[in-house]
C-alpha cells in the first residue's frame, strides 16, 4: 500500500510550518505501507495541481494532507471539506479569494474516507490530545482537502483521502501568550499512530464513536 502524505509550507508571519516539519520526519514505511512525502505551497491556485500530479505519477492508495491550525489544541482529523474559498488573509501568492466556490460543478461538501474516529482514539491512546473537527475552515487547508475529494469524485474513484490539522509548535507561541502548542515529537507520534490506524482499518468501517 502507498500513502501520499503532504505538508504545507510556512505562511503568513510564521517562518516554520509544523505540517511539513512533521511530514518530512515520518518514517519511509509505516505498518508496511510506503510513505511518500511532499511539501505543498500554501497557495489556493497551485496546491491542487501539485497534489494532482503526484497522484497521477505515484498512484497512492491514500492521500493524507496535513496543515497547521494555529490556536487549536491537539491533533484534529477533519471530517468534511466544503466548496468554499474565503481567505481571512492572503495566501503565499498574495491571492485572497472572498466567498468563491472551489469547483463550479463540485458537490457542496465531501466527507473524508479516513477512519477519523479510530484515528482520534489511537492518538489519544498515545497520551496526546486529539478530537475530530467538523470544519477545516475556508482557507488553503479546506481547499486542498476539497480538491483531492473532487479529483476522487471525478478521476480516482478508488482513492481514499483526508486531512489532519496540527497545532503550533512551541517556538511559534513564544510571543503568543496563552496559545496552545505541541512539540514536533508529539506531532510525529500522533501522525504515525493515525497512519497506522488507517492501514489497520483499511477495508473496515469506522463505526465506533470516540467517546
Ligand atoms: N494551514 C492553513 C493553510 C496552510 C496551513 O498549514 C489552513 O488551515 O488553511
């Protein structure tokens, strides 16, 4: 099995993004699955094609996109992507869409195929905070999650895909009082556990609730 794991590059005022810092340190193999790692730009108009090209050339079974969610506590697997770009700030290409559909002929929203209940439970079992998120926002993270789902619906019906947000690193909150953060080692541990769970749960349904 092949899993493409992507991480965004730094954006806004931050010089580092925990997403690609985590992704690039993942082992090359997790639970016998081959891990392909890719840094992607925090840019609405470019990130989708970068991931699309990699899907076409590498034929992964799964795509897991990882992004930073400053202000969130713990790792949050996302359940749903919505057909909306609405930037609170401009992206790395200085582009800021307001209230734009992502794909004119796309669904209003797509659910992930990943077992988010089991993944969240597995991360908590490692002693790390985790909860399922019901909104990936309307910035570039929601955009890539939506784009991969749209491609799945139109081009790659066998693909399973989803998204996880991770918090700021401690170095990012030095001048942000009372802001949650999580160490890189904990991020890596949590993402590895989530991927292990995806592999173990392959072909099974994610029925149990996490509570
Ligand atoms: N987080 C942003 C985009 C890139 C990233 O890492 C988001 O949550 O949309």
